[in-house]
């Protein structure tokens, strides 16, 4: 009796094994016929079997089936199996684990390479649809596939960082950009993106450090130099900002914006000197600011900011002169001093007029011109500017 039972069980196991082997064969045949949904029906049970589930062939066939679905043109079938890329990749990786002799290593690697490209493209498609979490998942799959055959998908890592940033996830975006750098994604914009996120997070020191890290790797990169300068200005580190601007001008002396920024730094130093009542330094810094702005205008005659800021410099220089005059008791000397201040003040007129020509709707420029036309008693121009201002308000 015991022998009979044992024989029956053994026969049962044999029948199951035969059935599972048949499933593998059927799956292969359906795959060859292009009936991939049916092939899936037969291959999945075979992967769960104690015997066929340990067969390299079972998993390779499963990879072939899902790869055909993922890379095919049947959109309805893809919709039926939305995770076909992932299942195909996992299958080939499992097949490689079970392929002790490496007989199909090359074929599996080729299949995985195709799936990697598909996964990366699927991530890009999800990104385009603003499905950022879906994009991240597909980019990570692309990375995982590349890793399975000894490569690093730096594009997927970088794109993953972009997806995190677009989703508003700054910490994961920064860490992913850092991963891209460590993986060999050697482009200056990575440092710029990290620094920009740090700046938005009020980590100015971090943004400055990242910009400098990028400049150490890409010396003389103008964009990184401009970023560093702007972050230094925002952090009120004007001396360092000045050094940064001058370094950038050494690389790009015909950059009008840089000259204008340098003028702004000198203008700021003049203001600091004015607060300290160091009138000699005030004059020195205002003259340097004027020179830098005029250089910017020489390079770019349509740079609004430079014209406007030259006008502001003359306003400030005149204010400094008027302050000197106020301490003079002698009427004759006072009038002489006031004439100097008035002449400096009126030098601003053509620059504010040019600024207004370049940007007719800028209210600050119009307000400055109203004051200047009032000073020169130019009633027609004064009335015209008042009318323009009223329309803009």
C-alpha cells in the first residue's frame, strides 16, 4: 500500500513537470506565431514552477515575449501589459543569473540594451506628459538595466534629476544631479541646476560653493561665473563679487552686461562711502561706476540698464555735491558749489531720455525725467512726461 501511494505521488510530480515543460513550449510557439497575450498565459505559470522556474530558458522566453510586446506597435497590447518593459528586463536579468555557462549572455545583453533605450524613451514620454513620478520610475529602470550589463546610464540619472526638479522635489533633484556628476555626466549645467535649487532654498552659501565647484571643473565658463557673481551679490559679499566680475571680464571683455554689473558694484561702494562720510571715496567710486556704465553703453548702445544707471550715478553724485554745499556759509562760495552740483545733476538728462526711448513704459525713468524737466523749467517736456505717467498708473 505504501509502495502504491509513493508510486502515485511520483507519477503526479512527473505529470506536473511535464505540464510545465509543455507550458514553456506552448509559450514559445505562441510567441513565434505573434500571439503574445496567449504566450503570457503559458509562460507565467512556468516561472512559478519549482523546476521550470529554475530554467534559464523559461526566463529567456519570458523576456522575449514581454520584449516583443514592449517594443512592438500594437498599442492595445501595450495597454494590456503596461509593465512589459520592466518584466522583460527582469526576465533577462534572471536568465543571466541562471545561465551558468553564459551561453546566452551576449543575446541577453543585446535584448537588455534595446529595453534600456525603450525605458529611457518611456521616461521621456512620461516627462512630456508631466507624469514626473512615472518618469522617475522608468528612468530608474533604465539605470537598473544598464547596470545589469556593466554600464551606467548617465542620461537616465540626469533626466531623473530633471523630473524631480519639475515635480518640485528639490532634495531628490539635488541628490540626483549629484549622482549624475559622480557617474560622469560632465556638463557645466548640472552645477548650475544644483546651485539654482540651492538659491531657491535660500542656501546662498551652498549655491556659491556649487558654482565654484563647477568652475574648478570648467574653468572660465561664463555662465558659471555669472551665477557665482549673482549669488555673491545676493549674499552681500560685494568684494568677492567684484573679483568674480573682473575674472569674468578677463574671459569676456566685450560683455556689456558684465560692465554694467561692475558699475553697479562701484555704485554700491560709493553708497557705503557716503554713509561713512568719506566724500573723497564717494567721488572715486562714482567715477569708476560712471566709467563702467559708459563702457557697457559703448559695447551695447541699446542696453537700457546702463543708461538708466548712469543717470542714477549723476543723481547720486549731485546729491553728494549738494551735501557739501549745505555746509558752506559764504553765499558766493555756496552758489559756486551749487552750480557744480546742478551741472552734474543735469548730465543725467540725455541718459534718462535714451533709457526712456529704449523702454517707454518704465515708470522710474519717467519719474526721473519729470524731476529733471522741472529743474530745467522745460514745461512742454515736463507736461508730456506727467501725461505719460498718468496713463501708466
